[in-house]
């Protein structure tokens, strides 16, 4: 069981310290934001067009972390002043599990635009992007942390534990236009080139440790891994402690290998968007409604390895009929070896062949309400609802914002977000003078730091980008 504890701790450290790059939701309502089409493809651009900073991360890069798994819940200052994890003996179970018992969720997205530009032509606004994308999700029930910390005689339900990652390149071309005076629609067609995918989940994992004379453990876990040239490598052929042979095809993850890098899958996705200007429709002055559905698509992988845990149940009846010197029975060491062999098989995966095919991306739904003050049209308020639709890795966030553009070339705002991943404060500023544009913003303010320099919050975000607009302001 120590192995499981170490794995859990490593996962916590990795994900709680991860960074996420996503679209900057704080900029959703800014008219001069060059990359507004990534939030809603129906958005227009107030200049003739723009060119992003090419091939470098200066074009449009966002770095953030969101979730309810906080570093301060993983790392503690020990009595001697050193930094330790919640697993350290000096940290009590009540203290360690105070914020972990409810289950933890972390979502990590990455987007780096390498090439992007936009221009007005063909009766509307057109845009192109070449981007690197990655999406990672982690979720774990509270019982997993309690078992790792205490491992007492009780029942644990660790079902619905998993981690998932998909990484791909994206080539997108979009177009938006007015269909009536008050309605504007847009869409993006995106070709996806899959680099790799991993999906590991415990669909069912229950541990009945409360019985006085037996333990019953049931597990149903699986793993999928997709990449060009990926193999499991050499199987684990080490015999069990009693000398019997292992089943064929037992995976040893340290032997995984990629013979040659390349495109592991090809897919297609769409972004769809619409805006309704209620003022132009003669209904309500200063009001605009909008909605978008992003990343609605799939990648078809041509090399997907699949594994399942070797055994799905194990019953331990205690140490019985222990051999004493030359008497009958089995020695204590031999019975302990049998126990560890049985437990190991529950958390050991066996090759189940390939399962190639299409896998859906996680789609994102945005719904926006924008209101411009009639008495001072340079100030407006907005409400943005964002929902990630991705099964067990789904989440939602609502964001209230106040934005101002005192002069044509300057705009900015502040906002407050709340939802399934906690609360956050954000801000954005966009300077777009003739021939040059730079923006900076944060959907989540940087958290506090421990004495050792580790951020203690569960959310942080920083975004910056440069583009080169052309044409005068409309």
C-alpha cells in the first residue's frame, strides 16, 4: 500500500503545481481584443485586421491554474521548519483531511498560438490560427486521501478516480458576418493533429477493511494511451513471491517507449457563435446577448493501447495456521508475500490490445450578457457563464465584470468569478494603438506564498500577448 500512497502524493504535487493556459475570459467583452474570436467566433474586430506575434509565445499565451486542490492542503510547515506533505506523521489526520475529504478536482488547459491573423473580406471578418493545445483533468474522491493518510479498519469507496490528458495541434479558419442588422453569427472549422492522449480511471474501487476476520477489495480500472509509435515495451515477467509465473502481458510502465514521434491521430472540430444586439433590434438600449460553443469535435487515434487491472477482487482472510519451526502450515513471511502478491495484482495493468477510434474533445459553452450604461457609454457591465462539457471532468464558472474604454485605444476591466472550481478575481487591460497592440490580464489573481515560496492557493492565472493591427479604428 505504500506504493499507492507515493503515487497519490506525486499526483497531488504534480497537479497542484501545474499551470494552465486557456482563453482569457476576462477579455470576453472587450471590442479591441485581437483574439476575441477564440472566445466567440461571432465577434467582429474594430480594425481592418491584425497579425499575431509569429512563432513565439508572445503572440497569445495564457498561464493559469484552477481547481479546488490547493498547495496549502498538500504542503505543510513541519515542526522543525522544513516543508513536508500531508502524509508526514507530524500532520494529524484531522488537519490533513480538513479540506480534502470532499473530493478534489483540477483542470489544466494549454493554448499557445504560433501563427494567427485576421482581416475583413468576403462580406465579413475572417481569422486563421495555428495553435498548440493541451487539456488535462484530474478528479479524486475524498476517501482516496483519507485512506492514504489513515488506512484504518473501515470501508473506503475510491470509485471515480482518474486523470486524463489530450495534446494536439490545431489549424483553424473562421468567418463571421451580420445576417441582419441586429444578429451576427460566426464559426470556425479546425483540423486537429493529435500528438498524444492518456486516460486512466478507476471506474470502481471499493475496500471493505472493517471486517474482523477478512478484508474484501474490489477494483475495476483501465488505462488508454494513444501516440504514434507508442508501445508498452517489455512486459513484467518477474515471478510472484512464491515463484509462480505472472499472467502474460503485464505492463511495466517504465518500459513504455515511442519508436518515432509524429501525428498519432487526425480530427475535426468546430466553434460556433452568435451575437444579438438588442439595441439595434429596437428592444433595449445598450444590451447585447451572445453565446458560443467551442471545441465541438473529435480526434480519431490510429494507435491506442488499452490495459485493465489483472484482478478485479481480492479477499484477505488474515494470517492463519502460521508455521512454527518444523510444524505444519505456512510461515509468516510466506503468508505476507501472498498478501502483497494479491494486492499488487489489483493495481497492476495487463495489456488488452488496441482500441483505436475517435475520442471526443471537451467542449466549452459560453453565454454572455453585456450592458452599456446609457448615460456613460464608455462603461459597461457583463455576465459570462462558462461550462466545460467533459463527463467526469466537467466544470462551470460564472463571471461578473465591469469594463471601461475611456479612449479609443485603451480598454480594461475587473471581474469576479465563482463556480465549481471556487471563487476568483480577475482583471484585463488592452492597449491597441496604431500598428501595435498589447494586452495583459488575469482570470485568477496570484495567490499567497508560503515561506518557502510555494503558492498556497488553488488558482492563479497570468496572460499576455502582442499583435500588430492594421487599419484605423472603426
